[in-house]
């Protein structure tokens, strides 16, 4: 952890980018416009994380439940993901790594190919690891891990928490230190259920399209005031 005079930069920050729809409708605009502005906030936040050398940042971009939205809104979201992937040379230049988690196989072949290209190009980079959760659900991830264990024919005595974690989508990521959710709601919405076990939770009233580096730092400041005991007692 890097200790600044004012705040600690967590090792792993997870972000639920909520409030795009309300941001847009409150301005008399279609929800898709909110997502477009949300994608800009995503880019800004990736930049801020790279600038502050955040080791791991994970964004909830599309959940397994988001398929219930109108097709037109889903298409807008997937177009935004694709446009972002078209810019990955820039991410690569900044030594950042892109990782995807979720059931990527269910996406279009074109998008899967772009995702794979981007992951491959950046996989040896040593800077910020930017993880994007697409078609991700915490329940689905745990069921998927159990299936992996069955396929590998592990036995009762083979399994403990560390082994189980290797079957999660996040096998290569550390546990989450800080979860930030924008948009005012206080829930985790099936995001990183296993990985959030000891995370500090910061809920912000700002809608995601308005999220800035200052909001990120404010979340880091709140995180820095917490004493993390991991089930133990206060050290003397
Ligand atoms: C939740 O807001 C947001 C989403 C379901 C989509 C998040 C996606 C983006 C911010 C675009 C990201 C782009 C890239 C390139 C990764 P909501 O629509 O549920 O808002 P509401 O609660 O106000 O309706």
C-alpha cells in the first residue's frame, strides 16, 4: 500500500458504476446517453487509477441480470464496450493490463475476439490491472467454480478456501479492499460476493456519469480512516 499524507491507496478497488439511467432521465435525455457519459467517467477513472498507481481496479460493467433490460439499451452498452476495446493500444502504452471476468463465451464472436486480443496484448504489463466484469454474476461465478472442481475431479480433502479461489474468475486477483458504489443505493447487487468478504464499503450519492478523480480520492480518504481487523481484535 502506498501511504500518502492524506490517504491510503487500496490494493484492490472494485466499483459499481450506478446511476447512468437516472443521470440521463433527470436531464430529459434517453438512458443510452447516460451510459455514453458513464463510459467517459469509466475512462477518467481508469486514467486516475493509473496516475495514482492503484494496483487493481475492477469495474462492474454488465451483470448477468442486465440481460433483462430492453435490447436497445443492451446494444448501446455493448457498442460502448467495443469502442473502448478499440482504444486498447493506449492502455497498453501506459503499461496497464486489461482483464475480463464473467461468462465472456456468451458474447458475440466479434466482441470475444476483441477481448482476447486486448487481454493478450496487455497480459505482461506490470502497471494497474483494470478488470472489467461483463456478463458477470457472483452466484454464477461460484456455481462455475463448483463445476470446474467437479470437472477436475477434486476430492473432499483437496478442497479448502485457497483451492476454491483458484476456480473463481478472479483467481489472479487479490481480495477487494474497497468497494465503491455510486448512485445512492446501498447494496452489492451480486458483485464479487466471495471477494468482498472483508472489503470496506463506500456508498456515494453521486451518479456515475458525474464521478471524478476527487470522488475517488474521497472514497480513498474514507477507506483510510477505517481500522481493518479481519475478524481479529484491535492491535495495541
Ligand atoms: C448502472 O446504471 C450501469 C450499468 C448497468 C452499465 C455500466 C456501464 C457503463 C458505465 C459503461 C461502461 C463502459 C465501458 C467502456 C466499460 P443504471 O443504468 O442501472 O442506472 P440507474 O440505476 O440510474 O437506472
